[in-house]
RNA sequence: GGGCGGUUAGCUCAGUUGGCUAGAGCGCGUCUUUGACGUAGACGAGGUCAGAGGUUCGAAUCCUCUACCGCCCACCA
């Protein structure tokens, strides 16, 4: 294979990935002397396409995994696929709808099988996309969330919770979507602030007391009046507390309901009287529990008023019922006013239907003991968070967490392994024979619960399920996922992990923010601003996407996608490619020598820079500072290696060192740009094996003084170039020096890098021309006097600038506080710098006066 | 109502424990057809680090307040 002029990612990426995969490079090495390093991939939806967020998540995880693999750890990156219960079900139900069918046309088992086939038709796509992103994951360990081992573990956990009394079945108010016909956990409900109305309605007292004839309640939902079973006042409220125990006539009905005293009634709000509808409002439900109030359900699961609402209202939607109630109340003179308010309304996160709190029998987890344990562990600092602030946010959330409803009324998911006695609805048993609608136990018939688990109940167990075949890999090293999943997923993994394994599921958590569109807007299909990562890959390459995504991005912060960053990254890959092309060329033409000898300034210097970068890179990656790490390697490759070292080596042509340094650079760059680095490795004539399997570089030996000298040379050369650019005309003038060993030894190099005509050594009495403003050197551009005069303004600027710098330093040293209190080295350094600058200024001024 | 985060160059953003001349990419200006790369090279311009106060020898960085902008949680009838 040869190096083409530009790097064409598409030409190599699929083959390179196949090479890795076939060779088994993604499998953990299981080396007994090495440390395990484990990342579990948050499983993408099995039947979905990857979005740009997956691009980021895989980039971050794969950088860590490849880095640790190079460091010699037993790196294990475990891929997954999520059956995504509700998400997938919504997609499938839409498809049924388009065929004119509904879920009620089939049995649950039928539907399950249909969706199973649907998902398996789609599934390969997602996996191909993960490959295109370069994820070096162990495909043999791929776990699908409906694999038998997952279901077994989930059932085991359910059983354990059952036996420990942490699972209960109860009729409670649940968040119900009347379109999707299923309940949700609290966290799945999207709350939106909306404009609404607050109506005041009079409830007449049955018996006038102390001159009070009626109570006025305020409500945003007049239609629920039909289900009221009390009105509440605050027991401390002197206006009303002597009415407690009296009855009011419930308008629109012939019922009489009691006035009760309860703290829930806020004296400050409205009239201080609140209607209580235990069957349709969470607060009222709790009031109802405290006061043993009857619960009257007036809204059915279809979202329409039911028979309890009375013949006038039955069959109406809540919206229609609301209008009718208001109209009748108005006619009866009981509607006493309305005010505009803004209040928060729960919506289904998929279809936006208003979530109806409805009474339903469901399985709940008593989360309190689980949450308390998680809080304890978090407070002890057992799990490190990035960003750190997320830890407290999670603790706050867990502290107020309510019991978790894990039942879902959808057929796609893990069936709940519970059966009820057909003769006795309170007799539930645990049994895993969920493929049978009915079972017989001890002569009694039990019917299967047709509900499935909340997907997060199984995902919450992901770390110990996926690592079960290699126990040393649990707890996993780091959980890298989106910041939006802190409560939904991370919190639950911690709770369930502690409960089932007595250990935290991971040692650290890294959370990335959302990738927004270029304008900083959230991406969504409806806005049409979605960026497809695979399109970016095919246009710029997988590495460019990866580098572009991690650039300038810090933990937990939402940030816009930037095409210009992807382009810059693509250019970097091309740069690396061309460095390879040049080095290969030099190697081909050079003589055989494999001994690495560091004998030029630039060589000491590049060895030092590589060592420094390697050390710093390790530190940054261990602290999850991906963007800074990316910048650092960029700077090494482009600004140091290519711009200085390679330029110098065009003269020295030390092929052994070129080979060695370039290999080190490829290794360090590999986690960030796996494809181009491996492609280069496979293309170079002398490299063996695969880059992915190499070891992190060992530091070079070099001479620090030599490296420092090269820094001086850089300053000198830069100054010369700067003058060439600023001087009138395009003429390049000789660079003369006096009493300057560095210059003496590097004449050739200076000529090569500045294109100056010559580098003469001169005597003291020959000094003339323009002194370079480089401390500790006597270097002069030999420019004619007339040019020198024309250039006067520029020189004055330089002298003034130097003067300002000196003033700053002097002011600092004038302060006795600074001299006494600042660290000694710092003060010493300031003094030295000042002296050098003063010396230089003196010389420049003296020489300037000749003009 | 509670909590979290942001405000740094024209744009998008970095800036770890306070330290000397505040960085990057893109954009901008001038120059360069040097056989690795024009997806390039060289040089350069551009910042009162939102505002006010405080701590400190020293603050973009720590503390307090203010303004504006986001996000999350919460049962406000």
C-alpha cells in the first residue's frame, strides 16, 4: 500500500475495522497480571438509528477503552442493544395503526412475537453504525436486554425484592397516558408550565352555620368535582375551623360531603378552601388516605367520564365535561369567577397527551431503603462524579423519591413473573412460567399478570448483568452516559446494584451534555435539525467526527455541534497522513540504521515534548478532560512535530529517530483517531502487527539543556521571520551574529528555516544592522541604512513594548509585600527576567541611537 | 418554591489545585506555487475575562451581591 496525496477515510475505515474485529483485538486479554478496565456501553435502541449523541458517547468511551488497552489493562468494552420497551412499542403501535389495526386485535403473546420480529429485522443497522463510529467493543459479549440471562437476573431481583417485602401490589394513583393506555413512573412524566384557568365554585352548606351559607373552592379542573368526597380547610384557619365536621352539598350531584380539616389546605391560597378528589389528584389522594375518604373514580382509562360521573356526563371527554359542568354551574349561580393562572401540567413524553392521575393496581417498589443506602454510599464518596456537582443533585433527588411503579400496560417488554389466583384477587404468587396464561399451583388456578416491566427496571441492573461472565470486571470502571439519565438510569443502577451485589455498580460516573445543533438548539425530528452521525462519517471520516465532537466540550454541558471543528479535525488527520508520507519517503531514500541517536537540538527538544505530552495526556485522560487532551495532541502533532521537528529533519534525516518518534505519536493519537492512525500503521513499510495492540510509549532520554537551546532557536527564527515579513520589500537579509555559540553551531538550520542568504559571524567592531529582541543573544539582521530608517517606527514600537514589560516587572518588585510574601523562586525568577530584559533594552537603545 | 449551570477574541468555546505575556478552532489581514500536506506554510491584528464590592503580595480562577441567559426538580388547588 502506498500513501496517496490526501487521506480518504472512506477508502480505509471499513477494512481497518474488520481487521481489528477479526483479529480479536476487541476481546479483553484476561491477562492475570493486568488490571481490569471496563466500560459498559449504554445500550442503544435495537431498532433505532444512532443519533449524534451516540457519536459523542461512543467517542468518549472508546477513547478511554483504547487508552487503557494501550496502557496494558484488560480493557473490556461491552456493547448492548436495548429492546427499549415503550419507545419501540410506540413505533410499532403507529405501524399497526397505519395498517388499520389496533393492539386489541391480537393477544399479548402475538404482539410480543410481532414486535420481536420487527426489532430483529432492524437490529443489524444499529450495530453497523456502532462499527462505523469505531467502537472497539467486544461483540461476542453483546447483550440484548431481552436475552435469557437478562430476564433470569431481572426475575431473580424481582423475587428477592418480593421476599424482602420491598415489592408490593397496590391500588394507587398512577400517571396514566390515555392514548398509550399505560402507566408511567413519575420521572417519565414531562411537566410543562401552561396557561390555565382557576374557577371559583360555591358549595352550599347543608346547614347554615354562624351565618355561613356556602364555601367557595378554587379549582383548575371543575369536571373532577363529580368525584369530590370532601372539602378541606386548614385546621388553623379561624375563618372556617368551626365548620369542620359539617356537610356541604356537592353541586351537580345529590351527594353531601364533609368539611374536613387538613394542613394541605393553604390559608393563603384563593379562598383557603380546597375540594378533595382522591381518585384524580395526587394531593387529594393523600388527604383521602389520612381521612379515610371514599374514592370515586369518575374518569376512565379511556380518558372519558364514566358512569360514576352521572348520566349527564358519562361518555364525555374531560374537556367536554369541563365545559358542561361550568355551564350548569353558571346557570345555577354557583360559578363565582375565573382567573387566569399559569400552572404545571403533566404530559406523556411521547404523544404529549395530558397525563391523567388514575387509580390503578400496579407493582411498586418501596424505594426508601434502596435510596437511603444509595445516599449513604454517595455521601461517603464511593462513586466519583464528573461533573462533581451531579452527585449532590442525585442525592437531593433520591431523598425525596417516591415509590416506583414498575408495571407497564404494554406487550413489548419483560413479562412480570406474577400470577393471581382466579378465585382470590389478593392472592398473588411469584412464578416465572410467563409463557403460560394460566398455571396451576396446589390445585388452584392462577392467571398471569399481563403487564411488563418498566424498561428501566432491567436497565437498572445492566452493569452486573453484562459483566457476569468476568466477575473481576465488576464494579465497572466508569459509567459514561448522558446527563439527562442521572435520575432515570444512574440513580437506579446505584440503588439496584447495591441491593443485589452489595457493591456500587461503577467506580466513577462521567456524564456528557447534549449535542445541540449548530445554532445551539435542541435537535428534534419535528424541527428538522437532526444531524446524522453516519452522514458526517461518510463526508469527513469517523476520526474527524470523533475529534470534532470532543473538542471544546466539558462534562455535563450541552453544546452545539460544530462543523468547523469537524473540518479542522479532518485536516489534522490529513496532516498526520502527510507526515507519514514524508517520513516513509525519507525512510525509503535513507540509509539503513535502526539505532536511535539523539544528537541534534531539535531531537532533544522533540523527545522532551513527546515525553511531556505523554505524561500530560495520561493525566488529562485519567481526569476525563477529553477536550484538553485532544488539544494537546493536536498541538504536539501540528505545531511541534510537523512545524519544527519535521522541518529540521529535512536536513538531518535521522530516519531511526523519525520512525521511533512517529510511532510514539501514532500510539498516543490512536485513542482519538483510531482509523487514520491504524491505517498509517498498516501502510508504513517497517511497522508490524496492529497499532491497537501496541503499548503506551516509554519516555525518551534526552538532554534538557539541548532542548532549552532549541527553544531559544525557535525564538530567534520566529523573530527573523517576523522581521522579514514586516520589513519593506521582500528582500531577505543576512543574519549576522557575534560571540554566540548557539548561532555558530546552527547556521545551516537557520538558513534552512528562514531562507536567509547567509549567517556570517562578525566582530564587535563590525556590528551594525538590526538587533533581534532575543534575550541573551547578539544577532543582527544586516539591513541597509535607508531601510533601517524606514523601519524606525517598527523598532520604536518594539522598544516601547519591551519598556512596558520592564515597567510591569519593576512595579512588582517595588512592592515589599510581593518580595516578602511571594514564593522565593518566583521572586528570583522575576528578578532574572527583569535583568535580562533591561540588558536587552539597553543594547537596543544604544544601537537604535545610531540611526 | 427549591436546586444547578452559564456570561472570556468577530463566532463557537477551553482555562486542573489563585502565579508572571489569558489559549484553541474557525473567521480576518499580509506574504509564500520551498517536491509531505493549499484540507498547506510563514507572519500578524484582535480580549477593561458580564457589573460592583471583598479576601490576597497576586484573582478569569476564591467569597458576597447585582444583572441577563439557560437547564433540572417540586403536590401548588
